[in-house]
C-alpha cells in the first residue's frame, strides 16, 4: 500500500484586471494585496511601467512595454487613470498617481503584502477612468 504525502497548498494564481489601451498597450491591475505583490514583483518586466494612486489604498497597475517600444505621455496618463479608478480615489476629481519603471519597485524586508518602496517616480495628475471599449 502506498502512502500519500500531503501536498503543500499552493497559493491561488494571481487574479488581475486586464485592459487594452489603444492602440494595443496592455495594462494589468491587481485585485488585492497578494495579487499586487505578485503583479509588481514577479509579473512585471524591468522596463514595464508601474502605477499607484498617491496617499490612498489602491491597486498596483502595470503597463506592459513591448521590447523596442516606448509609451508616450498620453499612454502613461491612460494607465495612471486606470490606477486612479482602482483606488479609494475613484470618485475624486483630478488625482495624483505615482509612476516609475517596474525595476525601481522593491519590497522592504518583512513588509506586509501590497507594501512596496519606489524610486525615480514621476507624478501624473489624472481623472479616474477605464479605457473606452472599441468594437
């Protein structure tokens, strides 16, 4: 008779919101603290852009940057608007959103899930919004 060894519980795969910003930029937003950690620290490539509303709870948002491309300021602002939408500032007017390259996002040792430190940030002021669906 074979003995079964209890398998370790694997954490659920991260659940993220996914949006397409015209023309074909992909934006991902975490749903909770654990998803934010996974998105910011594991899924994001160093050259991707990272966004979070300033001073309030909210989702970490990643703008995927394809190799050889650079988003213009309008694309960055659209991704920042998604970060503002997925935050406690959703009902606000113009909201400041921190943005930096994902390579400048780190997790302090022992910090709780969803907590990160960032360097080399820029601040974009945007109205919370989701991209308009085009068919």
